[in-house]
């Protein structure tokens, strides 16, 4: 199949497929006489694997490590569990960060009473104060540092 067909079959953009080839995640396909790439079933399977891993938000370097295990089925797979554990730790850290961000936004939102007869907006006042290095509701008493 041609690259456009592979892209359609996997939902992966053509440029992304080329990038994965350059990164060594996808083996280079054979070329036709006209120079077009000719992908086979194993390309489809491998690209689907990469796409699934990306859907799990795994970095390309980790996907490459997983593909190493796939390519060497006789290897010990303890590293696979470790790799997934590392990804889980990254996801948990991001979740904590997102919860903290949610609290900051809720504190900021609490500065708005929904009425602005004098043109003053509590949220904008807080954001402007923070831009001036002053304390703000969303970050507590300490202003943001750069």
C-alpha cells in the first residue's frame, strides 16, 4: 500500500509516518520503480502499535524501547513492566499538577461576582496584579517568579 493508504488505515498523518521512519520506529519500506514507498502488513501493524502507545501518551523514546522488546521476543520482559511503571508515574505527576491548576483557577474565578457595574473585573484585576509581580488569588500570597 502507498503512504496515503497507510495513513488512512491507521489515522496517522503522512508527515508523522515519515517522521517515525526517520526516528527508526518504522522500518523504511521498499520503493517502487517510480520512487513511491510500498508499505506492507508489518508496517501497518507496527504503526498501529506506535499509534496505540502514543494514545497512552508514551514518549517516542519509550516506544522505541518497547519496540525493542517486540523485535526480540526472547528477551526478558521485566523492562516492559518498569517502562509502564515510569509512564504511570509521569501520568500521576501530571494529574497532581492538573489538580493544583484546577484549584488555582477556582480561586481566581472566586474573584468574580458576575456583576461589573463600574467596569472592574475581579479576575482581570488579579491577572494584572500578578503581571506586576504582586500577590494574586490564584497563586496565594507569593507572586509568580520567573
